[in-house]
C-alpha cells in the first residue's frame, strides 16, 4: 500500500517498476502530469492507462555500470534525477550539479553526476494520450 499526504501530484517517481502493480501509485496523478520510472524498456511497454506522460530510464543499469552500488545493490535515487530533469525540465542540469557538489564528498560527486547525466541521456519519453 502506498501512503502519502499528497493525493494529486503532478509528478510521481518510481524507483522500482514492480511497484506499478499497485494502482494507488498512479491513481491520483494529475492529467498531463509525469510518471518517471526506473525501467529498461520503452514507456509504452509499461501498458499503463491514464492521461499522463511517462518517462523511463534504466537507472539500475547506469548505476551498475558506474559502480554506484552499496551492499551489492545499485543506488538509483540520485541517477533517476536525470530522468526527472529530462521529463519535467523543473530545473536544469547546472542547478543539480551545484546541489550535488554541495551535498556529496569529493569521491561521490563525480560518480553521482555521471549517473545523472547518463540517465538523462537515455531517458525515453511518451506524451499523454
């Protein structure tokens, strides 16, 4: 079950596409909003109904390739920002880069920035039907 105080978001980010089997994940998404999913295939392959845009990117693969892994698991939360930026254009890459440089230590800065950029580049977009 998904629990949130936000009932009608403009954007939903899903780090694990298997969560989409729960209708609550997208049920309140505003018409014309964005669903951003960590998913290796095209947005159409999710077979979702709804009047919202979909962006997919294989952030898991990006993180595995870059070695952004903790305890054997890819850490996709930062990488998926690339897909969010590509889909929504809420902020630009320069703004995210500044935030990452302020937040992370030297060793983590470049790998996280690389994950964001690569995910941005591979994001696939589908407009609302």
